[in-house]
C-alpha cells in the first residue's frame, strides 16, 4: 500500500468500455505523478491509501480491469512531516573570518 496525495481529477472521455464510469485521479507518490482509479470519491488535497498490482484491479471492481493503482481509502489525519528529524544544524562560528588582506595581530605594519 502507498500513501499518496490527490492532485486533481483526470478527465479522459475516450476509454475502454470497462472504464466508462470510473473516476480517475492524479496522485503524487513522493515527487512522481501517477494516475489512480478512485474507488472512494476523494477530492484534491486528500491524503489517500492506494493499492497496486492485482489488489488494484480487484479494488477497482474486477480483476479484468487494467488498473495498476486504485485509491481504497481517504486518510482522516496525516502529517507527512511528523516523525522526521530536522537536519542537524552546523554550529555557528563565533570567530570572525580571517581576511587575507588584513594584517595579523602582533605583526609589524
């Protein structure tokens, strides 16, 4: 199963007969856009659970459907940033940078 974000509906008027009444959605899987059969009635912005392979065909309504991704659930609450550790910040230097044009202290001018 995958967690994806619904981007927008996909309109395709010329389809095979088995897909005549199936809604399609563009979803984001990471940074990749994919097309999924919408079996639950989601809207853009929803976070959804998707299944692939033979589970996708069965969830779309029949093992004969040529679907390899089907939306099977809308997630009630999902924070994609939760659990991620922020990158370690490099310690800030308190020393002033040394300029190659500036004379070194203790040296003759």
